[in-house]
C-alpha cells in the first residue's frame, strides 16, 4: 500500500503528460503564468503596493 502511494504522483504525471502534446502543455503553462501574475497584482493592489 505504501509503495502504491509513493508511486501515485509519478503515475499522475505520466498520465497528464501523455494527455497533452507540447503545444497544449505550453499553452496551459502560459495561462497558468498569466493567472499567477493577475493574482499577484490583485494582492499587491489590495495592499496599495502597486
């Protein structure tokens, strides 16, 4: 059981990487990065630091 739990993240990564080709993965990374920047700017503007 413990071995299966340790292998779970590796299996998930293998499944996810097999579902997306490089172009789709790049697009998802870009969307994630833009979203992260928007969240950081929202937090900074909330505290008046922007």
